């Protein structure tokens, strides 16, 4: 009924493998388009087969259009003495994303108009982009910015911005049913380990795990650039997404050590919202559940837009606005760990296992209690002070399996994880005391 449980040893092993993949992906300069995305997907393909889709620049996608493709090869700033003080090859966050090419000599006042820093984090390089307005620029540590002296500086950005395509990776794992669970991560961020490489790695390994087990639902895993990628994908697959998506999760910020946070879908009480909150409530440690809001966040803003209103939530560890390393060079390889990744993988898997298990059943003996003892489901010794744990679950199930309440609601009434109902449900099915509700 449910997905098979994962052992601690399996999760430990996968945590190391996940970190190895993250380590390999970290140096790649990614953006919303370009060869960095293709290289990233090629590496993910070594673990999870996927189809690569190329959508040409200029394609109209709802109110947007696919932008020109950006690629960068080198960039630096030389000070008046010829010393390289900013080097793209040392850290690809040094270049403003989607910068136009430039090769010039500038005085310090003019150069400063193209420099970006974080005074509140003077030793961090900020991550900034300019996807939809042509400009060029460099990002640098504020402490280095304060050391700049008057003189003539040489600036070089060797990049191209021209018609090309936007690249999407898609993996489909057919299940017993055509209803789909959509898992979405984004591939557009350069060298930041938690945002969003950790999401790419987790989605890859989660897909690998799901491919090895019997599945009730069909799983569709997509690797897209944030915002424009989701808009493009939804534009190209509008009818199928609306008709087939039973639930979904946006995968991001899953490599740090902070507590888990679930942001609900716009629907607020969708099955995936209820399942995620249920599973989190039975985890060790603190967690947070947030209502949906559209003014910030990740791709849930697109999936939960009014025309789609998909039952999709965002599951993270530390919420992105709550860690100072967010969108800076401090979000590096030391900020994440294999242990954190494996713990996140385990939670995602457990949520999907609970979602797969959740059904609505109908009691076949609706008038009074059935005679359990003759089916070896209850003790024949009367006047017991306490019920056996499984017998207790059976009696709760028989009372609330009325075709109106699903297993999740019953598990919440008993205050146990839904997976703990597995044996009792199977026994009641075997003895023909309950049967699944037939749904269209």
C-alpha cells in the first residue's frame, strides 16, 4: 500500500552520494538559460534519466516570452597597477547575472556605478541578476570595495547574449494511476549550495528512489529555471497539468541544518497540505507551517496562480529569508552537509509515502460492530482493562471508515502516523470488513 520504508543505513549512504553530486555541481555558472544549465542536467542524468527540452528564445509563454540565451566565459577587474581584484573564475557570483559584454578602461567614479556590495555582510559577495534589463556589473565584498583607490581600472566581461533557448529537464515515472505528483526544482542559480543546488540534488535522488519502487501515482519531476521556467513549462503543458496534477512539491533549500518549513498551497487544505503537516507533526524537532502568500517565494507563485490553483506546496529547511547567507557567497559547500541532505530526502520520501497510502475506505458492516474474534482480530478473553494496540486501531478504522473520512483524518484522530495504520488496514481488507471507496 505505502512505499517501502527507507533504512537509516540507506539514507546515510545516499547522503554521501548526494553531497558528492552537489560538490560537483557547485562550481558551474548557471543562469535562467545557457550551457551551465545543460551541464548541470547532464550530470543529473547520470543518476536519473530525463528528457531534455529546448524552448527557443522569443517563444510566447502566457504574458512573458522566453529570453535570449546568456553564456559567460570570463570576467575580471584589474586595478590601476594591473592586479586582478575581481575574478569570475575564482567565484562566479562576482558577475551580475546576464551582464552584457564589456571591455573598457574606467575611472573609479564610473566603475562604482557598476559595482554591487552588501555593507551589512562586508565579507560576502552578493548574488544579483539583471535578466530583463540590459546592463553589466560586478559583485564584490564590501571590504574590498572600501579598499579601491583612484585611478584607471580595466574591466572585462566575455559573455554573449543572443537568441538561443531555455533548457528544461523532465523525468516521468508512470504509476498505477495516471494522476500525477509534480516535483519541481530550479536550475538557474550559480555557485550557492543551499539555494538551489540542494534542491536539484534532492529531486534527482528522490526520483531515483521512486523509480525503484511500485508507485500508486505517476511522478513527474521537472528541472527548470525559476519563474520563467515554471511559466514556460505551464504554458506548454497547461491542459495536462490542470487535469492530471493530484499534488506537488517545490524542492529547494534542503541542505542546511535548520528546522523544516512547509508553505501551503493556495488551496490551503489540499490533501498534500494535510499530509505534509501530518508527517511534520510526527517528526522530531521544531517545524513551521505557513499559509500561502503570493508576494514572494519560489515557483509556488506560478503553480498556485488563479488559473492553475494547483495543490502544490513548498517544503524547505530554514526559510530563505531567515538565513543571512541567502543569495551570497556564504551559501557555500560548508553551509550544507550530506547528513542534512539525507534527512531532507527522508522527509520528502515519508511525505510521498503517506500521500500514496492515504485513501478513503468504506466499512462493509455499517450497523454495529462486526464480530472481530471470529476473524482473529480481537481477544476472546473478555473484561480486558486495555485494548491491544492493533485492535484499537481496527476499531477506530471500522468506526470512521464511512466513505467520508480518509486514513489521514483517522490517523490524526488517534494521534499516530498514518503509516502505523498499515497492518490494521491490510487485515481489514483481507477479512473483507472494509473496501476502498470507488472514485471517478
